C-alpha cells in the first residue's frame, strides 16, 4: 500500500507540474477553463471518496476510486494539451458516474445515496450540456434507465458490507449535499459562459472591427447616457469635434502598412 500511495503522489506531482507549465502558454478559452475545472473537481471528489472508503476499510472501493482519480487526471492532462471540447468528455463522465453509483450500491447498499449522482448528472446534461439535442436525449434516457433499473435491483439487494445505520445515514446526507453543490457549481459555470458570450456579442455590436473605436450605435447610446447623467447632476457638458486636414492623403499613404 505504501508503494501504491507513493506512485499516486508522484503521478499527481507530475500532473500538477504539467498544469502549471502549460497554463502559462497562450490564452485559453472560457470553455477550456471550465472543462479543466470540472475534470479536476471530479478528481478531487474521488480523492475524498478514496479517503472515506479507506476509513471504513473497503479496499475494493479504494482501488476503484484511485483508478477514477487517475482517470480524471488523465482526461485533464489531455484537455490541457489539446484545448478541445467534444462529446467524448460527456460520454466518459456519464460512464464513470454510472459505474461508481452501481459499484457503491453493490458494496455498501442503495441507501448510501450514491445514486443521487445519476440524478445530478441527468439535470446537468439536460440543461447545461452543449451537445446536440439527440445526443442529450439519448444520454438522458440511458441515465433514467440506469436509475430505475438500479433502484429496482439494489433496493432489495443485501450489500457486501453491512455498515452501521448512523454511518449509512451520514454517507447519504453527504452525498446529497455534494450532489446539490455540484449542480450549483455547474449552474454557476453555465452562467459564466453565458456572460463571456454576451460580452463578446456586445463588443462585436458596439465596436468598429478595424479601429476598435465605438461605432455610431454605441456613440448614440453613450451620448444619451452622458446627457441623462449631466441633467440629473446639473453638471455642464460640451461636445468637441475635431477634424484632420488632408486625412485622405495620410490614409492612402499608410493603408498598406
């Protein structure tokens, strides 16, 4: 176990070193940052799960969660070096959530609350995912089938490990709280992407692409705001108009530079 934990420590150190070095190269998109945040956050969640299963001495789930941590770190590393988004990430995350929920229910019981993550990921896919409508419907139907089928089978299944009822209740409450937190973070990330997109649209609508100056529409809006503010505060204002003589000659001489 000591050698295995040492290997995990070395792998995590190599991954964080790559993250810090690659993070200084170029400007990353908002979507790129969000995907990295999600993948890294999921890796952190399963680090907590690893500690939890170590505490209650379920070695099989410790090994599973360590593998999942490495899985998400590998996905983060790939995303870090490729800066691409595609439906494969959604598919892999959905598979991992289903796999972990089923195994957890098998080992410690359905009432441990790990099934709540099937509901959480379903909401995230339905509302936040940018995949096509057909892909989302297919994933939602798959997750719904997994949830109903798991409930039908595991609700009367005797788990491999019989935990104290107090531990089971605490585990369920923590899972519910964590699932709600993940939904909240996903919603905040979605709002962030919308804000970035709206800021870009606002810039395209109000600036001249060639000079970067405000266009006529933006100047009219800005002028009305300044006039209204001056009227409200009774501060005098003036409008200055400048003109450059022979500007056409300057424009023709510098246009090819």
